[in-house]
């Protein structure tokens, strides 16, 4: 967990930290308290963020903790999984929309969807069924684009 507090002004460091936490897929537990599953990559990310908070005139503490019950652990994992699943569903819908379009989707659309899949997968700590469906949707789009070019 990362507990942090930043001054209200200037707002740029607050926004920067918030965007980075979102990119990591951190679960917001309380205002200024976020959590990620414990692994070396997440710990290093929190250490970098803590340094950034301190450099911006704030306070930051990294905690290694365990939830008190298995039910609480499942609830937090479910909350994090649902957020990631929603992002995968957006990719699935966008790929389906491009597939059903009249013309051939631009190559940049396919590349953007693939980048988005990589970004989502980086914060997919508790894999969901939507992951495979999103990958299949993007790959179906790629196959369709290739067929249309022939």
C-alpha cells in the first residue's frame, strides 16, 4: 500500500501521481491510500511514486500488508478485476465496431488497440475472461484487415 499526501497547490504533482496510479491499476482504498498486489515491480513503482511525492513537498509511506480476512481479499481482487474487465470490454466493443464498419479500418486503429491491450494487461493482476475475448477481437480485426487488403 502507498499512503501519500500532497499539497493542493500546485495541482500538477497531484495529477501526475493520480495518472501514474491509474496506469498501474492501483485500487483506491481511501483518499491518499492505494493498494496493489505485492510483487517486486509494484514495490519499485510505489518507491518511485513515493520519491515523486516527497520531491513535490508531500509525504509518502509504503506499507506491506495483508487483509484481515479472505472475504476482504476476494472483494478487493474482484473490484480490481472488474475495473480491468470493463477496459477489456471497451476494446472488444471498439474492435467489433471497426469490424462491422463499411470500409477497412485504418492500420493505426489496429496498432492503437494492440497498445491498449498491452497497457491493460500490465495492470491485469487477477486475469479475467474478457482478456482472451479482447485478444481474439483484436486479432479477428487484424485478420479481416489482411483479407480486405488482398
